[in-house]
C-alpha cells in the first residue's frame, strides 16, 4: 500500500460518527490541517465485520432539559448551532416536535433547562393524554419542553458535519483504520483499506469500537441495547418521550422517537430503554451483537411498554435492531489526552447524539494553542484508563 501524500496532516480524527465528524468540522473551520477517517455504515450488518456505529438510525431525541448540568449545557450549546449546520451544509436533520419527560426530579430538570431559555413546564397527566394520546400512570411529575426539543436524524447530522468538514478542506477517508504505527520522528502512520494517512496528533472518536488499535485501554462499559420499531402513521401529536419506571419495569427507563420514515419507506415509532439485566460486551462480542436482531426479553418488554403507553394507537408490525451504548463510570463523556499526542472523545453514555456538536468542539479545542475551551471544567471529562 502506498502512502497518499495528500494524507499528511496535523491531526487525524479516527471515527466519522457523531462526535468525530463534529470535531473534524471544528478543527477544519479553525484552519487546522485535519483528516477525518471512518467508514460509513456496513451495507449488510448481518454479515459485516464492522466497525459499527451507535447512530445507525433515523431518529435521536433532542432536548435542552438534561439529567445533569453538564448534559444540559452541551445540549443547549449544540442545539443553538443546528440551524447553521443545516443551512451551510444543505442537509436538514432537526424536527422540533417537543419532548415529554416523566422523572421524579422533573422540576430539577426544568430549572436547569430554564437557564438556557427552554420553555419546559410541568403538565398534568390528563393534558398529556388529551393532547398526545400518551397514557402515563406512574405518578412522576411530567415535564413538557417545546421546540427546539424534538428529534434529530443522526445519519443526516453526520453527513452534514462531514460535508462542512470537506468544505473547510478536511481530508476525508471513508474507511476504517486497521493499524497504527509511530515512526522515529514521532509521527503516526494510520493504515486504512483506502490508503495511509500520516499525522502528528490523533483524536480517537471511535465510540464502542477501536480499542484493539491501542495499548492503553479506557475504563468503559459497552452496554448491549435493543430497539423496537413499530409501524405507526405520524399523526403529528406524539412528542419524543423519556420516562422513568415505565409500566413494564424490566427496564429502568423507556424513551421513544415519534414516527419517522425509515429507508424502506415504512413510518415507525422507535422505543428503547435500559434493561435492568444489561449485558456488557467485550471486544469479541461486539460484531456478533451488531449482526443480531437484539435481545428477545428486551424486545418483549419494550413492545409491552409501547402498547401500554399508547393504548389507542393503531400500532402495526414490529422490527428490531441492536445498538451499543458506551458508558463511563461518571456517566459523562471522556474528552482529554490519554497518551503523547493522542486524545479521545467518546463515551456518549446514550445521550451524546443531540450534544455531539459541542462535545466535538470541546475535543477540537484540546488541539488549540490555549487548550481546553468550555465553561465546563475539564475534570468532568477526564478519561480514566484501566
Ligand atoms: C439505541 C440507542 C439510542 C440512543 N438514543 C439517543 C437519543 O435519543 N438522543 C441522544 O442524544 N443520544 C442517543 N443515543 C446516544 C448516541 O447515539 C451516542 O451517544 C452517539 O452515537 C455517540 O457518538 P460517537 O461519535 O461517540 O459514536 P458513534 O456515533 O458510534 O461513532 C463512532 C464511529 O467510529 C467509527 N469507528 C470505529 N472504529 C473505527 C476504526 N477503527 N477506524 C475508523 N472509524 C472507526 C464507527 O464506524 C463510527 O462511525 C442513543 C444510543 C443508542 C445505542
């Protein structure tokens, strides 16, 4: 394999997912010489050897109201830039349909969100039933946040960020990095099936994958998750949902994205959750998991919840899919240096899609002359190694 000299860059971002594509855009738009390296989704996930991504979908919830100050801040800062990203890339990805949140400490979520201009307000159960068709019986305070809360299309957001990175002269390689070597001058040589790239510094944004490329190992959990997508026409009334202790409580929390159109033309509502008996995946388990159709127990539990929460909806046939959440002990993403010339930005903890632009911007700032640039403390994001 011959090196592509055009591939010699200051910074190589490994992983063209939600955080990596955002980081590469911010680096390129601040005139850094950057390569963004990562494959698209496998053409056939049932036979592919990966790597896979955690955004292989048409919908991810977006909202300002978050479960901590950190998550609220990065969401609000990202959402502020959605319109600019869509306008300049020509790729729309945001639908402001609102979100309903049912959590015991809902008023705390509301107070955090108000700081960032959210209209989140406590609503009555009867109001929810009448205006959305959702039947909730667990007694938690219910918080409704209107636009810009709703959902984003994560595939289109990656496409938009990649397009803007390209427009700002990033070198985009649509392939996985298979091997990394460091030469005597300290430069990294990254091998892909599309040629090699030589870089002075690396940003690793490989989500659940990528660990075998490096000797250092991060303290992360790869949590198996299943999603259920049921056919349902979009009646424009159903907002995004996040609900603690749902009716079938084999999951701690249920969430859904309102009906959206999938690539096969069907319109489906997608429900997911976090099974209490979560399966943790090792490197060797990841590919078999992504080739599967998910966990039968989780599928049954999610389907039960969908029927219980939308008792009047004409739900149709169901399809299922596997996904993986990369979790950290702090439930915050890792953004920081882990080795000489190597930084990471990963550990989305199931919440990073909506906030990926700000997480990518913070990661990009690590490579600037002044370093960390955020109102949030770097200590919140410090990567932990095994
Ligand atoms: C079922 C499910 C539902 C979710 N719902 C929501 C939601 O509603 N709202 C929300 O905000 N978040 C949600 N999330 C979380 C969100 O999708 C993730 O936090 C986000 O995708 C993480 O972004 P990332 O860039 O770290 O990883 P990814 O998006 O997975 O990107 C990592 C990329 O790295 C690439 N890669 C891996 N190895 C290599 C290699 N060797 N070389 C090159 N590239 C490589 C992969 O191909 C992939 O494209 C959900 C997650 C799951 C699993």
